[in-house]
C-alpha cells in the first residue's frame, strides 16, 4: 500500500477531523526521539481524544494490516517510542485530563497523556504529591511512564511507577477495552493483570487511563550537596546515610567529569565547591517542619563529614538554593544531550560493587578511544547512567560502530556482578540483543508467549523487546 492510500484509508476508517495527521512537517515531530539516535518514517500520526477513539484507531490499523507505535511524551531513551519500519504513530497526548481525585484514599484517576509536571502541580494544590519525579517531568506522560515503569530520583523512598499504580485501563491489540478502574490498595482477586502492562513498553496493550496513589506532601524537605574526595568509600557512605537519615528520599551521584561538561556547555556555571572533587552527592531528606528538624539534618550531616566519608557539604537554606542544587543534576543530563551523540547505558549494580564499576567504565571508555565517559545516577539504588560521548575528532560513523562492542563489554560485566542491564529505561530496540544478560531463557520464552497471546498479529510496537515476534 502506498503512503497516500494508507492515509486515505485511515481517514476513511476514522473520519473525525484532526484524528489523522499526515502532512510531512506534522508527522516529522513524532518520528525522531530525544536521543537523536533513533528515528524512522511513519505514514501518519493518529491523535485520539479518548479511549473509544484509541480503540477505533487500533481496529482501523488492524483492518488495514498496519502496525502501531504508541507514543507518550517521546522522552524514552531506548528507541521504543518512534517508528522503525513505517509503523503508524499513535500519540496519547490528547488524552490529557486529570479526571478525579479521591481525598479519602488519596488516589487520582488520570488519562494516559497527562504530563508528569501537570500532575505534580495539580496534587500540590491538594496537599499531596505524586512521588515519582524525573528530569523529563515537563514532557513525559503518565502512560509512557507506566509503560516503561519509570523510576527517577525518589525510588529510594517511594519505588517506581509500579508501586504507585492501583489500576489500569488498557486497549488490547484486538480492540478489547480492559477497564477495571478502582483505587483499592487491597485486591487479591486472582492474577493482578495490571502488572503485565506496567513496563511492557507498548508491546502488549495501549494504556489509556490509570488510578494512581498520591502521598501526603512532606512537611519539609532538606537538601544538601556533599563533596567526596574519594569514590572508594561509596558503599560506606550509603550505609551511613541510610542509617542516619531516616527520611532519606533522594541520593544522587554526579562524577567530576560530568560536572566539568556541564560547566563547558553552560558557561557561567560555577564549581559547587572551592575546588573540584572526584564526585558530588545530592542528599534529600523529608522531615517534619520547624527549626529543630533542620538542625537535626545539619547534625546528621556533620556526623557524616566527621567520619571522613564526605569532605565538604553545602546545605540549602531556601527553596531557591535547593533548586540550584537540583539544577546541577538536571543540567548534567541536558548538557550531555546538547554536547553530542552518546552511547547510553542505564544499569544497576550492587552498591558494594560501585567504586570498582565506575573505574571500569572509565577504563572501557578510554580503551574504546575517541569517547568521553560521563557518569552520574541514582546512587541510592545502585543505578548508574553510563554515558560515552563522541569526542569532536571521532567521525560519527566510527562513533556509532563502537556501540555494540561497548554494550557487550559493559553488559557482560554487569551480568557478572549480578546487576541489571536496564535499571529504569526499559529494553526498547536499543537493548533487545542483550536481554539474555539479565533474563533467563525460560523468562524470555514466557515473555514471547505472552506477546503471542496478547498480540498474535504483532501490530503493537513490533521490534520492541524482541527483534522478531
Ligand atoms: C532528561 C531526561 C531524564 C530522564 N530521567 C529518567 C529517570 O530518572 N528515570 C527514568 O525511569 N526515566 C528517565 N528518563 C526516560 C523517560 O523519561 C522515561 O522512560 C519516561 O517514562 C518515558 O515517558 P514518555 O511519556 O516520554 O514515553 P515515550 O518515550 O513516548 O514512550 C516510551 C515507551 O512507552 C510506550 N508508551 C508510551 N505511552 C504509552 C501508552 N499510553 N501505552 C502503552 N505504551 C506506551 C512507547 O511505545 C515506548 O515504548 C529520562 C528522559 C529524559 C529525556
């Protein structure tokens, strides 16, 4: 079928104005992703406004033999949100209503296209928080976050998306709408099917609605930046912070090379301390309100410094100062994206292995040649974001060619350490060849079976997780 006839047939099936975008410049915005490493072509973008329109889109594609790529905020980092082989993009952006807040259970029902920041803002007005937070908060959508089981900077205290989802509405590949929306925490009635779709990256069903658990807003949040003059004692630092800071909600690490890049990309950015340290750690603790609480935080941190595990600390005295500390963390991610092409590896290793692992990553980067290794991540979860960035002198094709060997080397080490090759970004198409490093043959076979059961014609995000059905 030619592109024109695909579009005409989709329009004939779907009718409603605005549902089918097909002009090249309109479609282009949906066909390449945030990393600029993944892109493809799509004959059309479908933009349903509600669950029934999603169902009609799925049925139309099915009838015409077209595959679909569900797309939320398109901030995914593993290539699963953009077309690869001429699939139609199904954008959930117009399903963007926060539908109902239930104060008694502190639960909120949302459509899949609600942007994370909009949910944060809505709940703040109700004295609550949604406890998942990440750098892409201004664009990523709840449906995409559920489909990737997103983590972020508060997993340590509140868990991933999986821990926040109480129920789901999903449109299946045959057009069935599976909807059982409720805010029950306790519901042991057979298999809890929502878990099949959480983290399924759009290859088992299209999430259209969810009921999520909100939490009471903390009375106060204390934030500090610690300077480390060695990375060798990270496991001890982690142990001590966990023991002393009972309300620990975030623990992020940024190594010196990443801070240096941020300073290059954002001229005017100052070194956070009077000298450059090998690494900095952001610490956030949720406490009660009042002067004593803050004094307690200062005292707990001074104990960490006295122990020699941290060399220096800056403690935020205001919301603005806390935001400035967090800007360093968000700024590093942005700087990496702006500075050049990057091979990204999002992995977990046991905390005890962290110091050696960080050093190994720098060694692997040096040995590969022409790369700049930038490390940061969610220290509290042992989750390291390994970024190997193209140096200007390395031609793009040579840079790209280094990816597979680097991935094999890094993921083999991760498997040896009993870590995970995907801490929070998923598998997408970027990591499907390496799935066996983190999953057994039996697990992979069952996953394939579930795909065949729920999507026998392979029309939902084909190529994600498995190269072939
Ligand atoms: C600056 C930055 C910081 C980030 N930080 C973090 C972080 O700290 N932690 C983290 O976990 N991730 C992080 N990410 C990755 C990304 O933001 C998350 O994976 C996010 O959950 C993706 O949401 P999205 O709406 O953009 O989904 P998309 O990118 O649009 O899609 C991601 C996947 O989900 C599928 N999908 C999307 N919507 C639906 C739906 N409604 N139903 C079914 N399938 C769907 C897509 O097909 C695709 O496979 C970051 C990304 C950026 C750019």
